[in-house]
């Protein structure tokens, strides 16, 4: 009688699992950095969206709109006809002294007049992740346009 043996042994399965564990262990730190960079870009896009929203609301409502950045609380507040508070993702921060907006009450403030112009002055706000990567959201002084710079 001739038996054909097809299949895998327990040792072969354990070797494949060991290889998968080794590859996973090597790639895990890199995946964390990719995830943190994604969170940073997402938060920068949200800050830009809130600023654009405040500008548009100022133009349509005819009332000055303000966005106040609170670095010590890792949040920012849009004040005006509709107020809302936005928190940054975990491990994303506003680095101290890396903003050029006017300070009122210890907080950086960016406002928009009903014409769409910036008040009191244009500038930028920077966000940083735990790996030190920074992204700035910049408000153009002449037109009030908002852009993101990595």
C-alpha cells in the first residue's frame, strides 16, 4: 500500500507563524508613525475647515467671526453666530510660541470681518505630532485665504 502524504506538519505551521510575528514586530513602529502622521494631517485639515467656515459665516451673516486657539487645552473655539469647540486628536499639540496670530487673553485669535478680511491680523498656527512632524495652517493677510503647509 502506498499512502500519499499531502499537508503540512506542525513544525511548518509554527515556522510560518514565527515569520509572521517577526514581520509584524518589525513593521509595528512604522505603522504607528503612519497613523500619527494621518492624525496630524486630519487635524490640520479640520483647523483649516473651521477657519474657512468662520470666514464664510462672517461674509454671509455680516457679523465678525473669531476662532480662538487654546494651546494649553489642545482645543480651539469658533465664536460667532454658531459657537463650537474642537479638540485636537490625542498626541497632537499646538507647539508653544509657534503661532503668529494676535494674542488676546493669553490665547491666539484669528477673526474674519464681514468683508472676508482678517482681523486683527493674519498669521499661522502650527500643529505637531509626537514624532516631531509639524504642519502649519496659514491665513493670507491680504485676501484671508487659508492654506495648509507641511
